[in-house]
C-alpha cells in the first residue's frame, strides 16, 4: 500500500474544534436520517399493497371509492410548492432576504392549504379509522404523511422567524437547506401515496 | 509536524464540558464526551444484563423439574418475554453501542462523534425505556406475555381491558429503543464517513469500524420496518384498527414480515461488531497481521446486503409458499459464505502465531468456537426440511443462545477486558479474568448444548412444564444456567476492584497497533492533542512500518516484550 495515498476528499480539517465539525456534518447526517425515514413510508406502502392485492372485500360496505378531484388539486398545490421553496432558497443564496421571505411564506401557505384540504376531505368521508383494513391504512398513510407536512410547515415557520434575527442567514443556512430538503422529501412521498391510494383504485 | 510526543502529554482532566465534575459523578451527567457516554452505555446495559439473567435463572429453576411448580404458567410466559426483550434491546444493543461509541472515534482518529449532543440524547433514552419496561412488572396484568416477537393475535389479547397494559408498555419501550438506535446509527454512519483522520482511507480503517458501519446501516434500513409494524400493532391494541387482527379481516402474517425484516438483520447488528472484536483481538495476541484484511472487511458489507433478503427463514412454518421458502433457504445458505470467510481468516491469523493467552484472547477464542458451532446449527436451521422438523423446539433456542451468549457475550467480555486498561487507566486482575472465562465457557456449553438434543427429541420452547423424558438434559442445562449466573461474580469483582485499586496501565499494555494505543490511558477529553496523519494500514504486526506520520516517539510496540 502506497504511503502517499492521501485521499484529498478525506476530512483534513483536524485543527477545527468539535463544535465546528458538527456544523459541517449536519447535512450529511440529515440525509442519512431521511433515508431511514423513507423506509418507514416504504414499509407502509408495501403493507398497503399487500393488503390491497390480498383482501377480497377491500372497500367497507357502502363505500364506492375515493373522490379524486379535490385530492388532485391538493396534489398540484403541494407539488408546486416544491418549486416555490426552491426559488426561496435561491433568493437566500443571492442574499435577497425579502424575496426569500415572500417565496418562503408562499410555500407555507401552500402547505397549509394542503393540510386544510386534507382535513376537509377527512371530514366528508363515509368511513372511519376503524372501518376495516381499508379505513385503517387510508388514515394511517394520509395521517402519517400529514404529520410530516405539519412538521415541515412548523419548521418553515421557525426558519422564517429566524430570518428576522440580525446578521442571520448570511451565505445560506443549514436549517433552511434541511427544511427545504425535507419539503421535497414530503412531496415525493405524497406523489407515491397519491398514486397508490387515489389512482390505483 | 510537532515535536511533542503524544506520549508525553499528561492526561488532561476528564471534564466532558466546562464545569463538569471530573470524577465518577460525570457518569451521571448529560455528558457529550463519547468516552463518558460509552461507559454509561456499557454499565447501564450490564445492569439490565443482570436483571435479564435473574429472570433466566428463575426460568431454569422452573425447568429443573418437569412440573410447573416454581412459578405460575402466566408468570413463566412473562419471564421468557421479558428475558428476551431485556437481553436484546437493553443489553446487547446498548453494550455494543457503548463499546462502539468509546472505540470508533479513537480508532479513526476523531475527537468525538459527529453529533455529541445527539449521542447523549440517544443514550439517555436507554434508562427511560428501560424503566418503562420495568414498570410493566408492577401494573395490573403484569408484563407482556407474547414473547419477544409479540406476534398477533396473541399480542392483541388484553385480558385486563386496561389501556395501559404490559403489551402497550412493551411496544412503547421497543419504539423508544428504535428511536435511540436510529439516532445512534445516524451518528455512527456520519462519523465514520466524515471524520476519519487524514490518510485513513477506507482500507486503512480497522475492521471493527467496518463492522460498526455495516451494523449501523442495517439499523438505518431495517429498523423502520419494525417501527411501522409496531405502530400498526399499537393502533390495533389501542385505537381499534384491524391491521393484524384476523377476526376483523387483518393479516397477522404481515406483522411477521415486518418484524423479521428487521429482527433477523438485528442479529447481524449484534454479531457484526463482535466479528470486529475478534478481528481486532486475534492479531494483537497472535502477533500477526489480520489474515485477508480486505476480504474480512468487505465480507461485513456483503453480510449487510444479504441480511436484507433472508428474513423469511423465520417463517417457514407460517404458511409461506414453497417457492418463497426455497428462495430464502438459498439466500440463508449464501450468508454462510461471508461469515465463513471471516472464520477462515481468524483461524489463519491465529495459526502459527506467537499466542499470548491473556483473558481477552481466551474469550475471543472461546467466542469463536461457540460461533462456529452456532453457525453450523444455523445452516441446519436454514434448510427447510430440517427447520420444519425442529420448528419452535429447543434446538432453535440452543442455536441462538450459542450466537448470543456463546459468541456475542463472550466477544463483549473479550472487548471489555482488552480495552479496560485504555478506558480506565488501570489493569484488571488476570487471575480473576481467567476464572471468569473458565466459568463462562463451561457454563455456556453446559447450559446451551443440552438444548440441541432436547430440540431433536421434540421438546417445544416456551413451556413451563414438560414430559419427564426430557428431564435429564434439562437438569444439566439448569446447572449450566446457574453456573453462568455465578460467572458474573468474578467479573463484577474484577471490574470494580481493578478500576479502584488496579495497577496503573501504560498507554499500550498489549503492544497493540492502533490509533487508540498511541494516546494515554485513559484518553484525554478530546482524545488527540494533534490529529494523527495515518500512513499505513492497520495490523502492521512484524512490518515495522510506522502507523502515523506525526508520532515522533516512533513505533511503540516491540516484539520482544
């Protein structure tokens, strides 16, 4: 083994303090966490698929199927918000704080609209959480995803508040990047969920 | 390059944060020092090991006679459930996390883990969910009785009708344990990927760090499946859903898939770091480089990958279609190839070496022997026709106790003795250590070997009473069990008295090669005064190549000690 084999991509900032290194690794750690989180959704999706293909009387008595129109509008809003948050992040990188705040707030509004639409849909449904495996999986999947959307909006609120602190967010910020990545994650999960639950009926 | 010898640096005060106590009291604080957290993990886990062991000895006391006379049958059900749960979730995972926490940053030349506060939070969840599980002994209806798998519909029974019952507390504890493990896994993976010292390329990393990485990747990818299953089971129990309740159209076998998709790989989460201990310890005490280093470390990753596709071998008798059984029989057999590579490499490492039979080496050799035996019975169990024959018998119990006690606990003991001088700055008493080894090795074989003939004769597991024809082997097993209980006494005595009164340990008492042996014992707070620059691979025994560029004290090991 050659002794000159010093890989330049390796960590070479040994002189930094432990606090400094923690800053550097947060994004990596967050991505690792998201990978793990996606496996929970994957497990639920696989469970849903197994149930759907194996259970003979899948829909509870008196239920014809799910209305697709409103959820589709919801989907379009949520997916678009992923682009909006991308522009917000670009504004922040160009150090245009007001542009960032405007687009960031728009993202939050779209996320809240999604949650509102979800709540309206839930209240109008003729079946509940305990109505068979169909009811259970429907509310479990949409509810667990909804919790993530809610978390995303809350995180966005914190980041928006922090943007008003003086001298904050100069040259990008881990919290903003992580929140934005989380938002894209929540979005992609919803697309799979929408296809599984609403499109595949 | 500095001219200051790392050896010459006096051990700085061990304060994990400014103003923290620099004595035993620091182990009771929310310390963010990975070394303090490591020892917190190890000691907490050992307390639970003793609790789980006491439960096991009550069970062996019950099984010493064929009748159910010592404890009630429902108590017996609770005993084996809690024994399994405590030993897996509160002893093996935490103790291995503790050792990895202590050793990985030292071995890769880092000052701490990537996220020290997350690390501390992950540890402090352990006493919390441990307490939660212990509380279930004192609530109406007692603890969960559905075994550590918690298969529905058995686990869905709720005879007391209370919302807070043993099964609910069990599920909450397991879920919290999962949260703690995920936090730990994110931390380990980030640390190993991002914080290696300059020059420590992947193939210069000690084998133990490779096994920790492989094990923690399993945690990241496998554990969420169990979390999903546990959430659904909890909802079935508390909110009235019917995911797993066959009476209401649910699918109990799906739970088994969720459970084993994580819980079989969990066995590799347990055994992989132990493989790492073997790979670290054999070269030191045989004075030879680890044979086939690259094969050994890559085989860890191959085990990680294969572990994701073997889980159904726990479900051969769950109405699994035969094509699926064939497929999983094949993948299960396949996993014996990378493990075989490792066993071969360890034997080749020891072969022809200048063996030094100190306590860590004895435990490592004993662990290797037990692992080999467990591996052979494991391949037997992987074969569908044989497994159907011994399904749910003591043969299975014997097999996994050889893995989990014979290989894992002995490997953990080996690691604790090997790194004890580094962690405490004191030497342990060799005589007590050897006594501990003798009692443990004899106890393991006396306790767990008889389970194999019992299983072949058809004795089912998880029963409080049995046919008198099984009495002979059961008496032997029970005596072995009590011996294992006794074996912890010299260990506890040794650890406590050595830590307080033992001889001062030098920086490198074993003449071992590794970054952790270049710094004082115990290591100062941020480990390395100057981050080492690694210039050669691990295990350079006999090569006289320096390990790091900035250690002017030169090679500290001598082959003629």
